[in-house]
């Protein structure tokens, strides 16, 4: 039972200004240790690892959504009595960080990394990381992330480096890591291979060039091919046609001399890949610089000459084009071919999609390169089986097909990067022997390389270390209390667009580590490997209000920190959570933030009103002494609580928060608070004992319902609920308050359907009376006599409340109705007679209505004229015509309503 003296309005600020409170509240939570997990606790475990943001990154709306949903989950689980670990950390972001530091050194010192050497340059990156990295962590604090900062990790820290070396050696020893020449995405500016996720596609204005191979004599063997990258013909080794294409069947096996490279030949081959209907039906094949050509080269055992160096310049062709950039060679090759008479059609512009480096901006060059790869067949099968067998459950289930499409058709993964910042590949090479070969040794974390051996210069793809995140962050490969308590993690929360690039790789490495170290990670189900997370929740992408992707070029991006400053962190979080449906994109704009801020203000004002009227959180009175309204609001609170629980258990954040919004605003604030005013005596000195008892009961019910609402909303809106809950209850913190149960809401009682019906009928009655008063032009404060049969509607107990809220008084003996309304309630059609003769200034009301009538007539004339214009109808888009028809319909309804009201005034 709570001390009534704690329920004081001076425990609240005069108004809710988020910026005045959020920072101090958050730091207070951290200092108190509310977010620190105890691996030795007896409570059931609940764990989430934060998808590690880049050390160079800043919080964007996608992050804000991701973090809001994770925080909602972990805050609720703490309140439900779980030992919760939400583990934070950052990714070293190899390419992004190195690029940023190199740009800084170039701008400030005019130097590049080669001017420093590897070790000194890496030292400079660490200096940058300590000074500038981690902006996003302060932003996480600003939005209220309840992460365990004591366990914060970094993908290049000592523990994770040990984990990376361990799993690399395990993969290497089992033959799942190998080195080979393969086609990769190559960045000529960064001079490294890049992953698929670091490639963005843009429409580019190029040119379509048709080249003639073979004889220039039409009567002699020849073929015509078309290309958008004419410079790559320097690497052509074949021309492919479809085996069923009768036009070229006689040419299959023919060999043409290369037009620009002396001694090089181009062979005509047949392959089902070729589309006979596209272009000329013949395709040039450059295996070392095109993904499709590469696959064809493997099928036909073609040579794969590399014609560009690491900087994207033509090289090793023995032609005059060597040393030219791709762009320069494109022009020079075309001009040379034209001089030979091999350009058979006029070069024409062509817009096509081209992959660009996300970090450096230039077009990606598909390039045959010597790289390290992970063989994925076995790993992908284990990660696919984990979902098929239900060891890891996807939410929503509709995402399973996309997941299987990826893991069942995965290509070997390029894991080496030609960078200096990152996990250096733990491969060492011995001195060359007499045959020019070198011994290769993979060195584990507790091993030393042989004397005189040199380490591979490449580093691992950032996604390699990130793939270990769920278990490396808890101490793997060592057996730790954190792994024993919190692994496998409960749920991974992320956007669906990262399903392939990160989630699938975590599943591969997680199941692999589960298979190789079950004594550390635990046994999986039914003899299967352990999995890294039991549930995978995939949310959509945040888009602008028109559904467009947020981007700098469109100027439609929203900085979440701007919303925090303008509306508060709670408003940012509630706006995002209220729109977060599983796997569905979320369009959002300032209107959503404004609505969320208004909701926060509504909660503040409601709680302040409750405190001013003596609301408190006490044991609920017996059901039989409560009014219908009290029982109704408690029962509704229980229905909403049960819905919210079911929705959140199913990761239906939008539905849960929408239900809370409408209950808190529409039912608690708009109705029960109004009803409570009629049940709590204004002057207790003049009130009867019965009125006093009813008022005290209402104060307890009001306090209890607001308490429940604040606890239910706390996971989404942590700051304002903390302030309001502490003021209402006098408790230490809502962060550790128990999650509401049926016992909290309505004492576990069955819903009182009669009370519900009577209150819903009363609400409908009041609403209709208010609407009638408004239509009649009655001032809001003016009381109107009304005669209605409460007994026939079974609303006798609600009469005083209805009359007080609707401002209709009981009729006197000389009552004479001037108007009437009829409404359908649950049991009867109720007639209400009213006398508005003394409440309306007829002349003023007529003048007002005549203005409304004129406006309606003007709109009818305008829309009627447009719809009567046949030329307009013939040319206007259908949606424009429909809008005009809708306007006309509204105007007609308004005209009829005002006309009827003017007639009534006579």
C-alpha cells in the first residue's frame, strides 16, 4: 500500500519538457546499475546482442527503429522478472574507417597511408577511433537504450581478435577456407575487393556499341555483338551464341583473330545462357571482368586474361591502351575500332544500372583476383536446417522463403580485403623453395609462426568478425559465465535488408561453432548444432511519408537526433514503434512525431489531473462497491493488457502500441477522466458518506489504471513514464517495476458485460447529445433541459453522470420541447426531447448558417461546372475527376444539413 502523502502534484514539473529531464534520467539509470546483467542470477535469462553500428557511424532512422524495438523487448523482460543482457558494441568498419582516416591525413598533411607504413598508419587509425569514433554511443544514450555498458565490445578488441583467429583456424583445418582466383567486386579507388552490401546500384548514361568480329566482308564468317563497355573487349576470349540459333549454328567452333590484340583469338561457342531474342543473339565473353562471362568461362574452360590493374587502368594487354583509365580506354578503343570499320551501327546513348562503391563512389570493376574464400556449402546447409527444424524461428514467417533462397543458393564468400585496418589474416608463408613454392601455415591465437615466415598482408572482411558477434562478445572460445547464462541469445532484431549479408553469416558461423565447441556453447536440439539466436525478428525499412527511401539526393532524410531535440526521445520512439509491423516498411514524417509528442503531453496532463484529485495506487476495492464506470475501465485495462502481451510476444509492436494509444487517449483520458470528475466530490465537506466512499474508490481505480498504463508504455516511452510513475506511486523506478498482470488490472475478475454495455450506451448518448448541441449552435457551457427515459435504457444509475457531462438538465414541470433526437442504444431506440429555445441567439445563428450555406453553394457551383465540362472530363486524370466528385458530394451533404437547420430555426 502506498503512502497517500506521496501523491503530490509538486512531484511533477509544471509541464513536460523532455530536454529538461531525459539526460539526467538516463545517467541515473546507468549509475544505479539497472541495466547491468548478472550472469550468476537465478532468474531466467533473456539476451540480445546489439547489431554493432560502424565506429564511424551516426544514428539514422533505421538505427533508431532497430534500437527502439530492442529496448522495448528488454525493458519489458526486466519488468517480467528476467535477468536481461542487452550487449552493446561497435564494428571496426574496415573500409569506412580506413577511408575516413586516409581522407583526414590527405587533407591535413597531404600524405597517404604508404607515407607512414602499415604499423604507424594503424596507430593513427586507433588515435582517430579514440578521438572521433563512437558518436553513435552518445546518441544511443540520448534515445534511452538500456544496454549493459559494462560489457561493451569492439570487433577489434583483444577478445574478439582471439575469437576470429580461432574460428579461422578451425575453418582452415577442415578445408573450409581456401585461396584462389575468383571474380570479385573490385574498388579501383580503394584498391580492394568489397562485399555485395558495399555496392550500390545507380542508373548511368552510357553508350551502346555494336562491334563486328571476323571478316569485314559480308560473305565471309563474322559476328556482331553489342556492349556498353567496349574497353572490356580487350579481354574477350569468346563469342557465345545459343545452340539452337540457326543463324549462327554454322559458326560454332569458328575462331576469329582479336581485332586489337595480335596473336589472340576469339572462339565462337554455344551456351544456353544466351538469349536469342536479345540484340543480335551473340554475346562477347570477357571472363575476368563480368560475372556472367566468368561463369561461362568456367563451363567452357576458357582463358581468363585480366586486362586492368588494381587502380582500374588497362594493363598487360600489349596494346597502346595500357596505362589508360577505364574511361579513357572506352573512347580510345571505340575510335580505333571505328577506324577499322568494325563499329557497324551508330553509337547510341544507353541508360543502365551500374554498381558503385558505397564508400568511394566510383563504378565497381568485376575483376578476377587472388583472394581468400570461405567454402559455404556445409555451413549454409547447417544454417538452413536450423530454421527448417525450428531451432531458430523467423518473424514474420513470410521471410523464410527469402532466407532459404539465399542460404540454399549461396556462393563461396570472399573474406579477404586489401586493407590495413582490420583483422589480419592469420596465414603465414615460408621462404620460397627451389621450385618457387612457399610453405603455408595457419596460426591460431595461442600459437607462434615459424621463424622467418611472413604474414599474409590482407585483412578479413568486416562481416567475418561480425558473424561471430553473438558468442564472441560473451567470451568464446573460452567457457565463460556469460555464455553459460545468456547463450544462445534469445532474439536478434534487425532490418530484413541485412538478412543475407549479416544474419545468414551469423547463422553459418554460429552453427559451425556450435558443432565444433558444444562443450562451450551447449548442445543443440536433437543432436543438431547449437544456434546463435532462438528467434529472428525482421522489421522493415524506414521511409518518408510518400514511401520513398530516405536519401541525401532527395533531401527527404530525417535525423533522429533532430526529433529528440524537437519532440523528445519518447516521441521519436513511440512514433517508430507505433508503425513497426513485422517485415513491412515504415513511412514516417513530422506529423507522426507531433502526434507522439501530443500523446506524451496527454499522459502528463492526465496524471497531473489524477494527482490533483487525490488518485493513488492502493489495493482495489471490492468489485461490488465500484460504479459501472470503475468496473468498465478496469475491465478494459485488462483487455488491453492481455492484447498488448499477446502482440509483444508475437513481435507485433505496431498493434501493441496502437492499442495502448487508443485506450489511454480515447477511453482513459477522454472518458474515464470526465466520468471521474462526476464521481469525486468537489467539496468533500458537503458530500454524503456514500459520495465520499464512491469518490475514494474512484481515486484508487484512477490511480491503478494510470499505473498500469504507465507500466505498459514504459518499454516504448521510458522517460515520461519514469517521471509520471514515480510521482504517482512514490516507487524507486518504473524500470524495475513488475510488468502488469490481470491481478493488477481488474483483480483477475471476469468482465462485467452489463457494466460495459451501460457505459458504452452512456458514451454514445453523451456523444449524440454533444453533436446535437453543436449542430444547434448551443454554447459549450450552456445547459439545456432534456427529457429522456433512463429507465427504459437501463441507465438509471448513469443519469447524473450523463446529465453532468452532456450538460443537459432535468426538465421542469412547464418543459416544452423545441427539438428531438432519436438514437439506437443496445436495448432500445431512445427518444430525447430538448428545449433549446432559450439557449440559441436565433438571429446570430441564422447569420452564421447563411454564410455556411453560401460557401456550400459556391462549392456546388464550382464542382458542378467542372463536371459539366466535357472537354475537362476528357482530358483530366481519373483520380482528379474522382476527387472533384467527392468534393461535390461533401458540399451537397453540407448544403442539405444547413438548409435543414435554417428551416428548423423558423
